[in-house]
């Protein structure tokens, strides 16, 4: 598959089959994330894989209720990947300060995109989640209060693999491109 075809194939999956995702597949996706570039090679990420249904359901119950209930669909995903935002190297943090950017967030975005594209190539669906109760998630996982969790990824096989990808509703190239 050519990259442009892979980019077109990848979509947010919100309906998963019960078919489990083998840890070898998950590890291949994490390896793709590990290979992602990052500012000053900081690699400011770590991943917690939740493929235990009991633990996953506890996470959904405690972190995706009330104002976060729009993401309850995650209960059907066989896997949740918790993306921990780690600190960047000092030189990258210095650059962040001067540029008023959070390079570590850009870096985890690149790593997560590598992960989700690898999953798509392997026929596994994913969905990025940024709307969840982070405080409760840290409690469920026994993580320190200082841990920063900016992203969750749900992962699993599509409920109906026979369906073609949804049409992409994107701006035209002319709308987003300028040459000088």
C-alpha cells in the first residue's frame, strides 16, 4: 500500500468487533510510535496498554461518564492505549519557552500518528481521545498526580470490516496551499 492510500484508509473507529488484538500487533504499532522523530530526540512519551477487559471497563466507567460520556463507545474497543506525556530534554524545553510551544505535545502527536497509521496498515482501527477524566484515570491506574495524560487511543478491529472507509471531507489542496 502506498502512503497516500494508507492516509486515506485511516479513519477514527468508534464501532469495534469483540475480536482481540494480539499483543504482537500492538507491539508492532508501539514500535512505529517509538521510531517517531521528536524535538532534540527527547522521545517524551510512554505508553500503558490496557487489554484486560475488566480494567478497561473500570477506566470507561470512571473516566467517561458525566460530561465525558460522549466517549462511552470505547467500552467496545478491546484495547486502550494510555499515552503519558513525559518531559522533553532540557534544550527542547528551553526552545518551548522561547517559542511558547509545547514540543512534547507535538512529539506525542507524531508518535501517536505513527501508531495509528501502522494499525491501519495492519487492518486495526483506532480513535484518538482527548476528552476523559484525567484525574480519575490516574487513580484507576495508580499513577502519581504529577503524571500527564493528554491522549488515549482506542484500538480494535472494525465491527464491520466489509464496509469501505467513509469518504474524507477535507478542504481542497488549493484551500490549504500557497507557494512563494
